């Protein structure tokens, strides 16, 4: 069985961040955290767009399954 067939492990980095207590952070630390998370969101969105374009190109070349 390939690794892609296995379910993703629970408790990934985003889940751990979401569960973290934000109480101890200062205003400046929270602002920096927001900035870093916004950069990470942009990176993930760029990757998703690249994957979508790759998939669309493959579908156009080979035909979408089931159509």
C-alpha cells in the first residue's frame, strides 16, 4: 500500500496551533503570529493554485475520468 492511501495523521501543525492558549502572548507577539500565519496562508494558496493548474492540464491532455 502506498503512503498516499493512508489517512493523514491527526494533530497536524494547524490543529496544534488552533488548540494553543493565546493568553500568554503580548499584543506584539500576537501581531507577529498573525503576520506569519497570513504568509503561510498565501504560501498554501499559491501551492493549491499550482496543483489545480497541473490537474487541469492533465485533465485537458488525458481527459477527465468519467466524462
